[in-house]
C-alpha cells in the first residue's frame, strides 16, 4: 500500500499530477509572468536534453557504451539485449540532467582513459555551444512572431547558462573539472574503478578480489570505496557467500561519517538487511530502523524489498513477503546498475529458496 509520505515523490505524481497542476494553473491564470515561467521551463528541459545527448553522442563516437541518460522525466536505458528502453524518471536530482557511459575494455591505461573520457565529457558543453549558434542563426531570420523571438532569446540564454555552469572547472564535479583532472592525470584510479564497475563484461577473479579487498582496507573514505565494495560483494554473492558479503558491508558501515549523508547510510543498511535475510540471520534493530527510511527516492525495487525485509523482521506472513519480492524483481532495471541488480537478484533467489524449504 502506498504510504502518504511517499506520494509526493511517486512517479505517478511527478509525471502526471504535477504537470496537470501546472497546466490548469496556466489555463486559469493566463498571466504573462506564468506563461514566461512555463516557456522557460520547457526550454530549460530542451536545453538539458541537448546537453545530455551531446555527452551520449560524443561517447558513441569514441566507442563508449551508454549506461543511462536522464533529462527531466525521461530515462533512456540500454537493455540487456542492447535494446534501448525509455522509462519515467522519478528522481528529482537526476531530472536536472545526467548521462553515464563506460569504455567496453578490461585493460584501461591512463592514456586510454584520457583518449575516451575527455571527448565524452566535452560533448555536453559543445552541444550547448552548437545550440547557441543555431539560436543566433534563427534570430537572423525575419521573425514577425514576438513569442518566437522571445523564446529564441531565452533558448540562447539558457544554453549559455548551462555551458558556463558545466564547461568551466569550478569544481571536480563539472564537465570542465573532470576534463582538467584527466588532462593532469589526477584521480585516474577512481575513473578506472568506476569504469570497471559499470562494465558488465569486467569480472573479478579470486586473486583480483584479494587485491580489491586490500584496497578497500586502505581506503578510509566511503565515497571512494563504495563502488569498490559493491564489486566485491557482487563477486561473493555470485558464489552465494553471504557471510563474506556481510563482512564487506560491515567494512563500508565503519567508514560512514556525517558527511556521507542519510541516503548513503540508509543504502548501506539496506544491503546489510538484505544479506542478513539471505544468510538466514535475524535483522537487527539498527538495520530495521534504517529500512523504514527507504522510499521511492531509492527506486521502487528498493522500496518493495525494504518493505519485505520489514515484514520478515516483524514476523509477517510469508505470502506477503513473496509478493513484495516479486514486485521488487519487476522494477530492478530502474536501479541502473547491473552489479546491484545481480546482488539483489541472487539474494532474492536465495531467500525464496530458503522460505520454500522452511
């Protein structure tokens, strides 16, 4: 049953209710100010889409594979059979625009990373520059429509704002910041590890796992070790070694600080609860408390699975848990991380098998 506190972030609310409210406000007011805001919102979505498509196209040109692209309420996801899937986006943060791709290679030297990643990061700002040029060309045409003339001006201004905000290296999070890091050869191991994490064809061997676990021990920051931990957990859950996976989760938990925020904390405890259940162990009170914080901002799959874990911890009927587990499996693709999809799938399969044998 949908909880009231989750309704405002439910995909139906974001995709249907909010746009309807804006539409009826427009019909009822028809004021110039509202119309201006509405026009700029639509143009802003178009400019963000142009920027993200620039990243996707540039990545395609250099041979990268698409991980996902997000713009406004739209998610573009590649399927497991290389078919693209368009889904509705319910993540407010990702609605601001995001694109992710990876290099389909297991051997990534610093030179290869620079050669492939710099053009991909450059693609977004260049797409906005191209859009600005198109806008100025349109303005050279004889336009009698005042609205179209104004809209073209807003289009140019918004693209300029996105270009300035992303192309300049204000921080390491901007496209310009990442390009500068790559040119200087900084944080190359982080870029390499992130690419390995996204690449579904990169598999860990037993010796590589030992090296990765040692690297995890030596990395104090959770932000730099989370995906490393997920890769190790993915390896162990493939081999149904949930006890070892729990050890890795406990290592990640020990690295938590206030700076990591409640979302990361809840996410780690979510996996702790899942692995405890898969290993036939009881879910402790601290983990149960965090599970109750999981909502639709963590994707629908996590929401259903967290509810199933709560039912398990509180001793509810097995049938209800099984339904929630099936619902969780149905929405796994929205996680957009094949390693986390696999971890959850392996765990659910083990849980279902355990409960059938009970």
